[in-house]
């Protein structure tokens, strides 16, 4: 069984939580995976503006300082979003990160948005997936020498929970990869919003958009699914078609995770923060009340095991009052199913194990 190291949040004057993070990094033998002179991508979620459930920058600084001690060259990173929020292009994304407390002063390393200014910096990666044989991954994730995946563990409306696998699969995908995961057809034009300005046509590398009768039209046969038109449109007239089934979505997400890890299977580590465990993704401009108490921090070299252990730790807690879980749940009851009754959240773990990304069985070791 894979080893997952866990520390609770109890501290004393001689051993702070930052010290415990260093202990976790020691236990997973980080130095054997993150090498001297590595350009190391520290993948996290900076939080949408208005959302404050993201991981505190001081915790990221501890990880940065730790790997810089043996000569690694870290940068903190994320990818741009499909939706038109505060992180849909690199300029707004970095501004949001700084607003939320992530900058060179606080973390000790630069911010690099891994898929470029508008999400078009991507690399096609071949995989042996059940659904996909090729995935689109952010260029600077592919080009990095090693990878540290730091995840705020939480609920998620499409996958039940959002952990290391989602941080890899959705978070490391380019805009094209995100669109492929969410949808099985081209974006659509909302005719009521479209002004026929033609701006989108000039940005479409596949020449799939035309303007007819003062309205834009997307040819699904030509569309490559890059999603750039969604962000370019100043009137928000081009929309994602959220029509992928939840089981196929989870499989696609995991297969993109495999693409993000390809070539770095022995050059990656995973850290999950089970703190302020909110019911939905940090992509929202708000975060609702935590569904269970703060639990602790986990570290592993296995993304499947760390997510399986995180799920179990959450489900082994009692739910908190006055949250989106309306009925108080006891220890052992399924919190993810209570949040999203139609989502079979185990699918992502099962598929990741079949893909060879790790194993669901784990040995939890308290540090």
C-alpha cells in the first residue's frame, strides 16, 4: 500500500504548523524527487477574487524555502479559467493572485501562469486513456522539471470532491483541455448577447467562426475546442456547453492528470490541506461555510492514495451545523454524496487507479 503521511493541527511553542509541514516534506523524501537546479512548478489555486478558502501564502513560502535549500528553482503556478472570472487571462490572474496575498515577497518565488496570456500555451501529450488518447496540457507544466501539487481539499459540483487529481487534471490543462473535459461539442453563441462585432473571428485559429446576419456562428466541424473565443468576446455571448456526463467528465479529468504527470511520475509530490473544507470549488467568487472541522495536512508521492485518504478523513468527521449539508451527518456518513447526490465521486479514484496513477489502498502514517 502507498504511504500517506498526515499531521493534525495541534502545535506547541517548539513545533509550529510550519515545522510540521517541513516534517511532512522530509518523510516523503522530497529531495529525492525535486533535484538541484530543477525548474519546479508548485501548482496551486490562487482563489477567485472574493473567495478566501485558498491555502495561505505562508504555507507556500515554507515549501518554496524548503526546496530552495537544495538548489531547486521554484515558481508558483496555475492555469487560466474557461469562464470569464478574475482569472481568465494571465494579467487578471496574476493581479488576483497578488490581491489574495501571493507575490514574490510573500512566497519567495515568481508567479508564472502556465498556459500563457490567454490559455493558448499548450502541449499535446499522448496517453493511453479509456476516453482520450491525447490531452492538452499547459506548456509550462510540461516544460517544468518537477512538480509539487498543493491542493486545498474541498467539495466540487462536478466531481464530488476536488483534490490532487482535480488539481492535476483540470488545473494543469490548457483552455482546450478544460473545454474537452467539460463538453463534447463546440462552444455555442448566445444570440441575444451577440452584437456581431466580429472580434472572435480574428482570434479563431481554426477559422471556425463567421458572422452571418449580424450574429456569430461557430462551425462545430472546424472548431478545435481551444475555448479562446469564450474569453475574447466582450459581450459574453460565447458560452461553454456544459453537457458532458459526470462519469465521462471524471474520466477525462483523470486522463488529463495522467498527461500532466507524464515524464514526472518520479518527479512529483502531493500535499493536501484539509482546512476550511468548503462545499464547492475555489473558482467561485465566494466560499460557503466549511462542512466539517479543520482536520490537518497530508503528503504523499501517490495522488490517488492522498485523495482516497483525504476523502476518508472528511467522511470520518461529523458534519458542522449551518452549512449546505442540511442534515447533520455522523462519522462515517458520506459527506460528498450529501453535497452532490447525483455524483459518484469514487469514479475518479477508480479510473486513476486503472490508469496506473496510484492506488486507492493506503497506509496512513501520523507525523
